């Protein structure tokens, strides 16, 4: 009689497992399923089967133990299948995020000649770079140009170099200059509030005081809008080759952690504009001063 009640207990416990297998199989996800719990149940059934053999109780109850064990093993197989599906989905999400993990240079005449993709490859950046600078870009046209040329790339970060074409506006109405600049930043962050933005100062070939004042305004805007400010004149002092050699050295050693984190926008900007200076792009602008 005891064997009957033991079998009834096993049937009651085991009846839920086929339903659980069906539910887990349809869910196509291992979320909410405990591997440790499944392994604990399997261990319990194995222990029960061994006890039956040791005690010489080779009856129909043993068959129920085996039946339940098989069903739980099927549940274990479904768990690993669902975990593989979860990993596959996670990989696709990472790939999709990687495609959007890009930095865009958005500037004017000077910036159009900076080969950002070539520089990104040369420095082993773990993200793509695009140059969407426009000829004679001013604050008046910047929002429209950004919407049409930059936003479709859904960049993670944007480097802005604007102001050289807005000297007259700044001299006439500094408040309007500030408002337009802040409005541009707001529109850039509208699609993604976590989007990083760097603001680059301007070079004046005539060394006019007005440009110095404009750069002070741009720095103040960067501080108020939580953007990075980069003084473009530092490009003459910075040595990008030392950074390249250091990154190459760490990569050769297998220490690739620095390549898996977001590169600071200040460092990226300095690399771009030091390249521009050393390759005559910025120097050509400075040499116009007479």
C-alpha cells in the first residue's frame, strides 16, 4: 500500500513538469527559469532511484521515478535551448547597438577635409566615425542640416565646430548667438538625451578679439549644456603619435580594455584637430592672417 501512495506522490509532483516544458518551449526564453532548481530536482530523482536499487525495491514505482526524471531532463534541454535563443537575441542587440555607436564630426569649411574614417581606423577606435561637415555652415542653417545629414546616422556622439560663419551675428547680438547655439544642442539631444556632444572653439586668421569673446561664450554654453569644450589651439601642442604608440603597445600585449570603453570626446577631438594641424588643414587657415 505504501508503494501506491509513493507512486501517487510522484505522479502529482511529476504532472506539473510536462506543463512546464510546454510553457518554457513556447516562451523561447530562459528568463524566470532557475537552472539550480532544475538540477536540484534531477538530483532528487536520481537519489530516489539509487535508493530503490539499494533497497531492492524494483517495482512499478521505480518506473514513475524514471518517467519523472526523463521529463525533467527534457525541461533541462529546453532551458539550454532557450538560453541559446536569449544569447542570440542579445548578440543581435549588441550588433545593432554597435552599428549606432558612432561619432559624427559636424562642422564647416575647415572640418570638411578631415578624413575621420581614416583616422578612426588608424587609431583602432572601436566605433565608426563620419564627417558630415558642410560648406559655410552657420547657426542659421545648422539645425536643418543636422536633421538631414546627421540624425539619420543616429550617432552616439557629435563633435560640433560652428561659429566661424556667425561673426556678424555675434557682434550684432550675442544673446541671439547663444540662444541659437543652445537650441541647436537641444535639437541634437532631442532624439537621445544621453547623446554626447563636444563643442570646438574657433580659429580666426586675423586674430580678432571678437573670436576670443565668441570662444568664451561657446565654452560657457558647453558648461551650461553639459557638453565637452575643446580648445582647438591645443591641437598644436598635442602629440597624437604618442597616443597611437601607447594604444598599439597595449593591444599587442592583449590588454584591450581601453578599446572597449567609450573614448572621451575631448581625446577624439584632439586627435582629429592635431591631425588637421599637422597636415596643413588648420595651418592653411592660420597662414591667411597677414
